[in-house]
């Protein structure tokens, strides 16, 4: 029972209270770069969720090996290696097994290699002493939090076209202001306490 | 020191294992690709403009390979590359003159406004509001949907508020033609210089009242043309580029200045005077002939 409560807490925390983008500020690059259209934002969000879940599982196992060898201080380097290889592998696998998903994710899949949210989730799993199941759940829900954030942000940006704001704010400045306001709004979730 | 070496060895082994796994995976999950696709792709423009209607140049290459798209699908690549693609596909090289886009409206400030449009600066949005802000339901709105669609910087909004094409930069990719809600943009041969700059198909009186540079379909150009190269079709003059030799006689008789290059008033006067002189000469000759005939009869 405790395990289930913990998983629920992780889920709520990763999606709302400790959202990777709005309260941990990880994965900002794709968040700002790929959020001009809702369609592409959804694609990117799903791809990130997918890779974060898988990366959590594999890096957890790799960490076991590192700890055994007394090389825990090499985590970051090893994880980067794992994630880069994993993304390449997933790309190949999808191209063969699920061409439709491969074309849907398109260019976003290789872009994820350099997404710090993926590395972040791997390191946080170790930092928080999560077991294997918790790690995978944290990875997937963290990705869902990213998906939620980027889709909300993209739909706001699409509507910004119709808004009237000073010329100097056009483009990136208004996007950053929007992101800041959204982060403030998400701060409201930090008061969330169920148990 | 041993620590460092140990770390290097372990990570090196880890990297090598991943590398090997990827190498094996790339063989297992290999997707066979037609080598011709790469070859075709190398002959496309590479701008990913979407003018062909496929998602990017790679999409166009696979469509050409599948036979869904013609070898000339990529207009920006030009005739040379189309010929190269045709060779890859084992077909005869296509022939044809270079075409460029042309906007069939120079109304702009000359056209009467129905209301002041203050919405999103986009032609499609503007046409959705009571049929657009212009009295003329065929005219260029000048909000630049085509300018945004052009990936080659060949389009701009000209001085009088209508879109104009820079024929030097235009690749005839067709993106602007699809973007224009009024279908004002057409392909014309790049070498031809005489064009009708109006697409209004309404009756003469209605056309005259909405814009001062509209084609009213009077047919003077059709009468004047020695090559039978301009005709009034559906109330608007259309140049037959197969026959047009660019003599510009039609531009001199057009009462609405709706054929470019627009003749100046001076040129028009001169042409009128020449015609008058010719007519007088002909009349005089006729009179003389009649007199001579009468004299011989007597």
C-alpha cells in the first residue's frame, strides 16, 4: 500500500507540483523551441515521455553496475552515454517496427539526445533513492508533465497571434514572459498536500 | 591513478558495448532504401518550401520515385535538375520554358474600399469578413499571405498596395498561388513582358465603378492585336502567351491602363496620331481611287 501511495505522490509531484519545466527548469530548450504549433508540441511531448520512461529504466540498471564497481561519481558521464545510445537505438527500432510513429515523431526524436530533462530525470532518480518501479513511473510522469507544459504553452503561443502587445515584445520576449507567468501559475501547485 | 584508469576502462568498455549494440541493431533494423531516392533528393532544390505539395524535399523525392509526382515536381530546381531526375527515373527529359509567378492585379490604392479592415493581417482572414474589404471581389487585398508563403523572398507588397513578384528570384514553386485566396497568381513565361493586370470578371460597368485600373472587357486590345494573341474571356482580357510577340500595341489602346507595361499618355497620343494619319491616308487613297474610277467611267 505504501508503494502505491508513493507512486501516486510521485505522479502528482512530477506532473504538477515539481513540473520539470515550471519548477525544475529542465528541458527549457525544446520547450521554447518547439512550441510554436500545438501539433509539433504534442509530437515532441510524446517523444520526450517515451524516452524519459525508457531512459529511467536503463540508467537505473546502469547505476547499479556503477555502484558495484565503485564508480558512482561517473554517473553523469555514463548517463549521457546511455541516453545518446538509447535515443539512437529507439530511432532505428521505430524506423523498422513502427514507421508511422517514426514519421510522426520525425526530427524531434534525435533532438531529445540533448534534452536535459532526460538526463535530469536519470540523476534525480538516483538522488531520491527511488527503486526501479518508482524510477520508471517518475520518468514517465515527468514526461507527461513536460507534455502538459509544452502543449499548454504552444496553445497560448498560437493565440498570441491575435493579441496586441508592444512591437518590442514580438517573438521571443513575449514567449518568455508567457513562460514566466505559467511558471508562476504552476507554483500554486506546490501547496498541494493530500497525505 | 588506478582509479582514473579503472574509470576510463569501465566507461570505455561501456561505450564500446553500446557502440557494438548499435552496430548490430543497425543491421537488424536496417530499412532498405532505394538508392535512387538519395540521387533524386540531391537534384531537388533543398529549400523544403513545400511548393510541390509534399512534406519537404525528402517527401517529394519519395513521391517522384513512387511515380506519384512528375519529374518536374520541384519547380525551384529548374529544368536542368528536372532533366537529371528524369534520367535517374529512366524517362525522357522534359522541355519547357522557365515560368514565373505573376499577380493579376495592380488595383491596390486605385481600388475602392468597402470598409476599414482592422483584423489579423492575413488575406484569408480578410476575405472571411463580409467578402473582404475591397469593393472589387477579385482584387489583391495586399495583406501579404503570398509574401509569407514565399520561401525565396521573391514576393513583396508593392508601392500601390498589391503583391508583386520579383521574376529574378521567383522559382515558380507555386506556394503563393496556393496561398492566395483569390487565385490571382498564375504562372507566366519568364520571357514574356506583356500581361493583363486585372482578373475582374464582372460586367464592364460594375468593374469600372470599383477600381480605376480594372479591365472592363471592352475588347479594344483584341481588335488591335495583329497576332490574335489577346482575347476577352469571361469579361476580362487574357494574353495568349503562345502567340504574343510583345509588340505592346494593346497597351497603347487600353483605356484603363490594365495591360503592362503601361503606355504613357504621350505614347498613346503618338499612337493615336499615327493611326489617325493612317486612317486619313487610307481614306484619301480610297477617295482618289473612287474619283479615278468615276473619271474612267465617264
